[in-house]
């Protein structure tokens, strides 16, 4: 997992709208990168809808960009985005390379068993491409508020 103050690993991933999103191309604006396990599941839906519902606040907070990343297909992302009216890009990391670079994939405990999978994680990346805040093993409830507070703390 990249540490606060270090350069965030760059990536280029396909988005639900057919574009390719490259992190370094967004320099000059803060970016919220959140990793989630799967489209259209209860926790992931709650998290995505919280970011959706706070989009105006996020945009007002330093013109921040939100990017949701999972290993789901672009078709799954498109269905999820349409179903819930999501207003930010969903990126597909099918080979898990970006999740691995961010420490958002690995061993975790699920229902009392150790499994390998996506570790719900969020990173706030500042205008210079450095990690300004990081959360690993995110608890969905109230998380969007913590992200807004981190964005507000950016100078």
C-alpha cells in the first residue's frame, strides 16, 4: 500500500464509458480512488451511492475526481452505473495489477475464513499525484464523510 506522502502508483484503466483513464493525466486536481469488491452487492452499492450523493460536495472540494475500481467487466460496470445513477467513472482492473500496486488485493478474513480478494480501500491523491490520505479495510458507513474531510484538509 502506498504510504501517505509518497507518489501514487500511476495507472491507465478502461472506464465504463469506453474511455481510458490515466491517473497522471488528472494531475492538478485531487483524485479519490476507491477499490471495491463487486458491482451491485450491498456494501459496494452503499459505498457507490454515498459517493454519488456527495458528488456536488466532492466537486466543490478542490474539484475532486472520484474513480471507482474493481475487477468487474465494463459491461457489469455499465449496468451498475445505470441502475444506481452513478455520476463518476467505474474502472475495470481485470488483471488486478492496480489493486496489487495499491495493496487493495490480497488475503482477508470473510465470514470467519481467510480468502483472497479485493480489500476495500480508498486513497485521496493530491494535485501533485501524492497520496494525501489512505484507508485500508474501509467500513462503508460514514466513509464518504471521512473522504470529504481529507479533501477539505488539502491546501
